[in-house]
């Protein structure tokens, strides 16, 4: 488990400037290791910044502090008071993740506000990008930097000639990564819904661009960090999740039982007239994925305005990689599409659950992961490639159907 907290420098300074020190316990106090120190504190005060009082004593730098102060620091390395984080709680807590390094950038978004962007590396070669607001922190992107799961030991943010990069180092190599992958978002809605302060939709170029590189633009860019895509042109469809890659095949009968059936597997405790999961269901998206390959899954539904999706992998909530798009319907309900991208490590069951005041519904699928390839598998690889083509054809049919329905909804809304 990892937790990320934010602190004010003034809070840290307050504890070191005015707080009590701790000292090692004596033999008579052997039941505890540290106790509060109530004796005389030398001047300049240990742990405090060089202030006017210290300068009046001719101490202008911590490099020339007297031996008495330095010895006190050695004997009293702990403070009695703790430094309380902003909000008195962690900004982010994640299970099954071990963070190794963190760097923070600050970006001025199009709304005029500055946002803290945190890049957090893991011991599995992943990089999480998170946006920190006053009251919350959310992960908006997960990047695989080292596919073979090397632990990231160093992380550096570079800003040269208005180009920002992340440098990540493991024990054997270093990787350069851009701070944003705006160009991968192919529609206005998807660009806006990512809520990335680096990215905005360019209406003239008809592409998602990095705002730091668009100082002189001929038209206002479209960006909304609260996920409001209503500014997007009406002709801009809700994004359809891209098809899976890395040796994916569709609905193989020899797999887990839940893959061999094309019948929707939907678990429900909701009013079916109000809340509806729509086909193709998650249970229709059975796949074989090569280890370390990328897979995409999606669910969509209609219901009240308060509906939202949650995703689980092996009964553990997927915090960082789920995206959503909402489309208002003429009857006052909404059409919601949610999708996830994940890196396949081992066989796993995925579940999407739609929740609202009307109840909940869920659908699940089992994903089979195969081992590494070797030269002797050429015949099997050829059959896999054929299956990939079949799968992509199915996805294209679903995509065209989705876009057609989306266009009809937009026309009816007019």
C-alpha cells in the first residue's frame, strides 16, 4: 500500500521553530525508547532556518553553526510534534501499489488556475500521473515505462526550451517520456474527458494538442478539468474505445466457461426500466492476450444522471485506468460509456458495475493470458493473427453501430 500526502512548508517550519524535541530514554524509562526533552535549547535553535536573530549572532549559514548546536541535533534527531498534512489526511491511498519516487510539476490551465501534476513511479515499472486539487487527487493516466517490470529507482522532471520530459531510471536503463500524450486522443470529447491540464482540443487542427506548445493559437482551445465536454462541436462523437492489441483473439470456445457463451452475463439489483446495461456486454468481450500485452474493455448503459461505473479486477477496484463519457438523452436520462485499458500479467476476471439511486447492475468477463512467444510457435502465431483480424472486424462493426446511434441521438436532441 502507498499513500501520498501534501504538506505546507510553513507547517514544517512551525514544528522545527517552536516544537519540543525528543531524547533517548534513560535506563529508568526503558519501557519507552524516546521521551520529550525539557532542558535548555542552544542558540541558534537547532533545526530552524537562519533568521535575523541568528544573523545578529554572526551566523549567516548553517555551515558555520557552533559545535553545541550540531551536537544537540545529533543527540535529538526527533521532534515531539508531528507535521499534519494538508486536509489532515492523505491525498491518495492505493492498495497493491508501491511508489518509489515522486516529482511534481505545476501547469497553468486554460481556466487560469494552476494545477499540481504529480508523477509517481512504482516498483513494477509503471508511472502514474495524478492531478491534485485543493480537496482531492486523482490518477488520470498510467504509463508502462518498463514492460519487464523493472523497479523505477530515479525520476527526474526536465524543462528545457519549453519542452518538458520525464526521465525514469532503473538499475539497467534510462527512459525519456513526454509529460503528456495528448495526440493519442482522437476526438474532442475524449481529449476533454481525460482532464489533463497539459491537453486541449484545437478546433482548427481538429486534434488534441499540448497547450504548452500552442502559445499562438488562432482560435480558443477547448479544455475542461471538470470533464464537461459540452463545449465540443456537436459533430464530435463520444469516443469509442480502441480495440485490443498484442495477440488478441475473440471469444475462443476452449477458454474459461464465461468466454464460450455469447449470452450476456448481467448481475442486477435494479429497476430494469430505469437502469439498463447495453450490449455488447462485458461478458461478450472474452479475449486471449499475450503476457505484457494491452487489452481494452468497455461497458455502456442508460439511466439517471447520477449513474457511474466502477471497475474491478479480481475483486479489487481499478482506481487509475477507467474513463467515462456521458451523453444526455431527450428523456432526461443519460447514456454513459466507460472503458479501461490494462496490461495483461496473468489470467484475471474483470467486472464493470453501473450504480445509481435506481440500483446497480454488473457484467463480468474472464481474460486468458498466454506465455512468452518462441520461434517454434509460428503456426499458432499465424492462427492468432487471423483471430486478431476477426476480432478487429467485430470491433469495427460495433464502432460503426455506436457512432450511428450517437448521431441519431444528437439529431434527435436538435
